[in-house]
C-alpha cells in the first residue's frame, strides 16, 4: 500500500496528539519468498544462511536490505519472507530526517529497545467482517504481543515475527490460512515508534 495513506505521529504529536499522513516509505518491497523448512529452527535468521540467494547477488553500493520474516502457524514450518530496500539508493546515509535517524538508532540498539518501538499497523483491505473485527486497524507494538527475534548484518537486518507465540494471533492466522486465504487482502505497515520531538514525525 501507499505509505502516505497511513496516519502516523506528526512532528508535534507529543504536545498535540495529532497524526498526519506519512511521507513516502523509507523502504520498498522488492522480493518475497515462501519457504517450507525441514526443521523448526530453520525458520529463524534467514539472512544468516550461507546459501541464501541474498548473498549470491552482488550488492549495489549504498544499498541496505530490511527483511521481515513472518513465521506462520503450520505443521510444515512455513515462513513468509519479505525483502525491502531503500526507496532510493543511499537514503539511509542522508541526515536530517528524524525517521531515518530513529531507524538507524533502532538497528544499533538492544532487543529490548527494538521490541518496545517496532510498530505494526494492520489494515484489512478486503475480507469478511469476522476478520476485520479480529485484526482491527490499531497500531500494535509487536514486541508486547508476540515473540520477535532480530538478526543483523552489515548490509541487512532481519526481524522474525513468531505469530504462533500469541494465541489470538495464531487463531486468526490459521482461520485466514485454512478457510479464507483467497478472500482476504491484508495491508501491513511497519514503523519505528517515535516518543519525543527529535524522533518525529514517524515515517
């Protein structure tokens, strides 16, 4: 979805509580994988695998990859892996953008800080009422709801979201997967939560 269609914390949010449309996204989706893993432990740290295609392709100078690995409840160890790159080359090297600086701070921080700030904004673009009500559209700090794991490389950063670690999320995912996969379209936006003026506006 278009990042500007999401309402995020504005530059004055801490004093006004006002949210405004986001600026263009820092990252853009460029690849998507779906893997069936032989062992449950293989579901984590996808970018750490020496045989992963991400390491086989030459990396353009100044590019950085953000990886979102969704561990889906299943008997065959299913994961859905989304790969994002900077919307424009070298974007992360530019200074003066509060959201970019916060992202770089978040990558370098410990897991506790990361989990306190990683925010998901779901939106059911298409689907039955039971799914719309179950998922909602309120921002969620993921580290407070599900188990999240982080893996860093000099040129990439991976976030593993273990959906099965929360009973409600597990049940909703199984319902969509088993009965409604063809009738549900879910938009997901991810941002790092800004909590003071220097970290805002969100993006």
